[in-house]
């Protein structure tokens, strides 16, 4: 434990302050071409015409790629985990979000590439977009996917977490406290925009300079689209100009690789700030409804939740994020009777993705506001309400995992101390030790079963 | 067109409307100024033009004929850091490092103009420089420490001494 609490120099500190850190845009190779993309200008449309012939005739253009050039166009970021592939690398007959890439050009300069993009002929037949996930269950709303607007967690249309007897809890409750919480979308906005540089080697191997945060995810996604094996790709990463989750998506690598293969030259694709804001993935909008069955002395007997997660136009990592969200909806608290439903909803927004605390910051936002709401409704001190219900050794999580070292009690005590709040002596003295006496009311006895059956371990 | 860049004279072939950022990165090969937005919004391309911090992405070459340009490469090297560089290193003010060159050039310009800069001066000088990692506190601390001369540029590596964490959560095994 020599490193914890010690002031250690950053391994890359000196190169950062001397301007020597090499980001993707700083890599210099000879004969490099620049890429620019034709992106959808509408939220939802059939593509009626796509003609790139004029772009190919612009002097200085070396390659134009469309979906026809992609060996495996439709891939899912989590296909390796069995999540159905649903996202085309380049749009085929339709576009599902504004900013979706349709065709990409490699040329001698960024200006020539943009001129060629402007020369591409495209026409759309616009469709009514679906943009408000709260209307997902309404009849006659526009369908984002032919199968509808709901990602399906086989066999359900939602991620379900069930524990205990939720009906008993709501029958026994003194009060039902309800709330709706809606964390908004957030753009990661790294100072380094999405960028990739792909250099074809004489052997056919591709050297891919990537700003990815997720090297092996990205390698898998590129290899799948290109229909090649991993040893046909040499990924170079590790210096990222900010990511915050947005560079978990494979944004620029695959398309740059296709252009490099077709042009037989190195290709760099550097997104503009506008593209970063308008076309790169964002943290999702969430809609979280919570109803808690509570006793007048501040015990939470049961919790029902309904979550809507805006995946945007394609699934990417959303099914994973909403699963993680659903498992955490108890927060740092032990509630014996639970019914959580979390839906992943496709919309005609830009696809959403990981961002710091993927899936769980929405829980913290909703649950902590809700805990304060319960305290306000019951007229109980919010610190004491939290400490009373805080998870203890031997308690079981919503997934029935037995907690061995939960940190909720000391964390809340430390927060109270930092906030200058004087807790009552019984709450100051509270530890995360197994429940007994006043901290083990009848309704929490059964949830200790798994722990007790295991000899208190 | 000619410029004096980090003390050396350059004859440049780029057309007069080329941005200084592209001249530095693509013609001269100085890569510390970054293309964060190329519209003057983020500050990552900031360099000193005749001592003043300016956005290289918004400055056409033709407007600054003969000017003296300073980039991070002209401040110091790992064995001989400038006070601002040493302070950024000591205070962990560079996390991903992408905004760092622009921040350091703005700070260097400020301290040349106002060696006794106050916290308000620092905030003013760094306004419009975006950092998405640090939350700015460490950056402001670094500039203030460079202003106060509290930086030892001869020993830039922070000491690697194990110590007690400053925040201990009650009941934590740490």
C-alpha cells in the first residue's frame, strides 16, 4: 500500500508539460490523406438517392466509401456478448439520427475532402422522428426500428429485478412516497475530438492510431466490420485527450481503415467540434419513476421503479448500462421487497453511450433525491433516514448478493462530518456490523436468510 | 512570410490566410498547440504572439508578419522546466494533457505581464480555456504557485514519499 496517500509523479507528467505527449493528431506519416463524412441532415428518413460519382471526380480525391464497401456493415458494439447487431457503419436505405454517417471521402486535404462531400448527391424522404421516450408505449408513435422502439431483454422487453414480496410491502406501508427524476443528456466534450489515423502496411496489416478508451472493444469492432482477424490489425493507443466514456464507442477507426484500404494510403479522420457535439454519442437521458412503501418511523419496506433509458438510434452499450442501472436501484440501502423495471428505448436521437459511472449516476441522482423526499414527507432527519436503511454486513443486495463489507454507514457519517452536521449519538456510533436489536426490524429478518444459512459469512 | 518562432527565424511557404495553428503544426512541425475546436472556443491552440496569449487557430499568418511566437517547446525541456511548467507538473495540473499547452501559454503570458498575479487575475487569464478532466482547481493552484515563486524548477519530480491519506473514512480498512 505504498502508493495510497503518497504523492507520486504522474508517469506522463513531464511529457505533458513539455508538449511532447503524442496524441493521434500529432502522429506524422508521409502521404497521408484526410477524411470527411457526409452525414444525415435529418432525424429520420428513407434514403431515396445516393450518388457519389461527382465526388470521385473532384481532383485530389482518392477514395469514397459507402455501405457497399463495408464487408460486414451491421455490427453491434456488444455483439460479442450476444447483444443483437443493429447498427450500420454507414447508412444503407435509411437514416435514424441527425449526423449519422452515410458516405466518407479521403482526399489530399481536409478542404478537398469537404468539397467532395458537398458534391455527393443525396435525397431523403423524411419520416416523422420519435424523440420523446416517455411516449414509447403510446399507440401509433413512429417506429425507430422495424421491430419497434423497445430493446428486448429475452424473454422480457425490460430488465427486471424482483426480490421479496412487493405487494405485501405496499399493503403494510404507512405512506407511499413517489417521485420522478429525469437526468438530462450530457456531451462528454473531450478537448481532443474523435480522431483516427490508419496506415496500411505492405503486408496488408493495418496500423491504427486510435484515441479509444477501450482498445480491445475497438479492435473487435473494427475486425468484425472488416471481416479480418485481430492479428491483421495493430492498434496504437494509450494517449487520449479526454474521453469520459465517449471514446468507448468505436467512432472513427473503422471508416478510416476502409478509406485507407481503398486509397492504399494512410488516412486520418479528425472530427470537428461541431461533429463532436452533434454526431458523437452522449450520456443518455433517463426517466426514473420511484414509488416507495415506507413506515412512519422511516423504514423502507418496498420499492417499485420504472426506468426509461434513451438509447438513441442504436443499442451500442445501452442494454448493459440499463442492466447495471437496474441492479443498483436500491442505492446504498437495504430494501427487502423490490420490483424494478428498466426499459431501453430506441429514439431518433444520436446513439447514447457510457459516461463516468455509466448507468449508475442516474440511480444516485434519483435515489438520493428520493431519500431526501421521503425524509421530508415523513418529517425525519434525512441523515438518520439514510443511516437507518444503509446496507450492513450480511444484508442482501437487490441481486441477492450477500454484502460482506458495505461502506454506506461510514460514508454517510463522513459526509455528515464534512457537512458539519451533528448526528444523534446512536447514529454517530453506528457501524456496518450485522443488524440486530433496533436495527433489525421484523421486515428485514428474512433478507438475512442467505447470510445466516451460510453461518454468518 | 517570416516569423521568429521560439527564438529562431523561419521563412514560411504557407499562404497568408493559413491559420497560425496550421503553420505551426503542419509546416513547422511544432505539435504542442492543439486543434481542439479550430473556432477560438477552447483555448488549446494558445501561443504567445509578441508576448501576448493569442488563439493560433484564429490568427492568419498574413496578419502577423515578422512577429515573435512562443510555444511550449520554447518554454523549457524536461531537464530545464520553466516555472509554469514545473508548477503544472508539481500540482498535477495536467491530467489528459490536451488543454495543458494552451493553459501554460496563457499562464506564462499572464505572469510575464503581472508577476504578482492574484487569483482573480489567474481566473481572468484562464477564462475560455477548457479543461474537462481536472475541474480547474489544480490548474489555478499551479499558476498561483508559479506566480509566488514557490516552484523549484531544479527538482521537477514530486517526491514519492508514502504517507497517510488525508481523508480517512471511518471504518475503512485503508
